[in-house]
C-alpha cells in the first residue's frame, strides 16, 4: 500500500477516500498474489471500481463548488483510469497480469495524488475551501 502520508492533501474527506482506495488496491494485490479465487478478486475489483467512481464524483463536485480552473483536465484523468479499471474488470487475466495491472493502478493513484490532486489542494487552500 502507498504510505498514507504520500496520499495526504490536508483535505480530510479526500484524504480518507485516498486511503480507502489504496486499501482496496492492496486487498486485490494480496488476493491475486496469493492465487486468490477469481470470485474474491472480482468482488474486490468491483468494490474498487465502485468506490473509485464515487471518489471521482465527490472530488469533481468539490472542484465545481470552488470553480477549480483545472476541473476539465482533472476529470479527464479520472475518466482514463475509470476506463482502465472497466477494461480490467472485463478481462480474464492471469495472476501475473492482474498483479501488474494492480501495481499500475496503485502507481497511478500515487502519481495523480502527488501532482493533480496536490494542485487542487493548493487551490482550495488559496480560496479558503
């Protein structure tokens, strides 16, 4: 799991959701690396997809409320990952493939939080959000 300090933006609701997303990803990685039953992996992946969709909606709603100027670009990053997760859910894959896909998603979350989300958090701080 990505260290929780890496995901902290000092925006409590977003920070909590980032931690939960990272926990979902770690659960899937563990199930896959332990040759988990495909039903358990699929269930965890569905949970991740649903939660990630909700997180994106919440984050984008907050951006709209505060008239965030980079909303369109940020939302596009979200759409790209949601599309990737949807493809992952619909693909029959080996443990090795699924583990590398989960590592990709974990890395994406880390990088997205470190760059795009940090810019948003700085903007919120500036506007008093």
